[in-house]
C-alpha cells in the first residue's frame, strides 16, 4: 500500500540523511503515542512548500497503528523503525 508523509524540504533532507524519527509524544484519546504520521494521500496543505515521501508498506504491517478519527482521509502513526525499513521515494514539491 502506498502511504505519504508530508514535510518541509529541510526536514526531508534530514530524513534522507538520518532516517525517520518518532514524533514527539502526542495525546490521542488520553493515551500517549509515538511514531511517524502517514496518510493515504499527500496532505500538501499541512506544510507550506511541502515535499512528500511516498512510502510502501503492507496494510497488515500498519493496521494496528491506524488513527480511526474521521478526518476525511486515513492516517497512521507508525513506529519509525518500521517506516525506515520500507521502500520510499521523495516526491517533488507540489507546484
């Protein structure tokens, strides 16, 4: 399955150099979560001048990490260790 991670160009350079890192702890439903936010479509509107990583993971490998709140798209908070093992490519900035 193809998933996306949208970020600033500077962050993308660090990801390419060092790999993904888990985001800061977030509170969702009163529980602490860590990971890399991925979505089923590139969320260009989240970051000005964004670039996106296209990441290939199996549905089975991300099912447990899906955030089921209705945002109009699907999203997952996947451990960076799993994301770093996946095939990925950097998409150019959206024009």
